[in-house]
């Protein structure tokens, strides 16, 4: 799986548009030292969300395992194939094994930083804004308490749209949409 993660990151950096996707197979070369280190910190069943910054450079969002064994969400930009600092997004500090965030999405904001959405197992969907350097909105906004099977995040200037497919206890699903007209500061159902 580590080869798949490295391959996905390399493939995205080479050619792909913004997307929140799962990893796929690809070749690994000698330039992937930092990518190998990154892949070693991502649990093998976890997703990596990715997009591009204003200069076209890849930006990644993933569940990271820190050297003390804690797991939280982080983001990092890449310049010429090298990660440019890992920025912590969440501070829950879980030590239990596994993937705690099965759904992730990241998009660039209109005039302001990044919009980040994730699902935490058995706790719901969360949203945060981050400037990409150090500041992250705290606490993250809980958008729903239910588990979901799909999330979609779109940003256009100051408008941000978040949609998700909620799974009900009887197995049926329900589509939900929230829209922000002020770059993620406030939300309304539509």
C-alpha cells in the first residue's frame, strides 16, 4: 500500500487536477525520499485528499501518525516534489490504530486560505478553514453527527458548497447541502 500512496502522490504532482481521491498504483523513483517518509506516516487504509494551490503546486491533506504515536489530520504543500512543512489541522491526538478519518476533502478558498472537511468515524462531519501556515479555525464546525458515505466540497470565490450523503439507521440515504456565502464563516441549508 505504501507504494500505492507514493505512486498516487507522484502522479498527482505530475499531471492531475484538483481532486479528493484514493491512492492508486504507479512507479517509484529515487526522487521519492520525502514521499516515502510521508507514506510511512499514513495508515495503509486511509485516504489522501489533494488539490493545487494558486501556483499549481500540489497540496495534500491526510491522517498523519506523529513520532509519539498520536494520529491527527495535517496538510502540506509541495514545491518541486518536496513537502514544504506539515501543518497540523486537528489536535485530538488519538493513539488508537487505524484510519479515524475515512472521508477527506480540501479546496482552495476564494480570497482566503483553505477549506477542509472530514468525517470522523462515529462522530460526524467537520469543517475548518486554514491559512496554510499556522492558523486553523477552532474548534472545527460539526456539520452533522451522522456517518456519511460521500462528501463533496466546492469553492467559488467567497461561496463554499458542502454536500454529503447521510446513511440512516434503516440503510436508506439522504442528500444534504450547506452553502456559505462568506468564505465558510456561516452556513445555511439549501
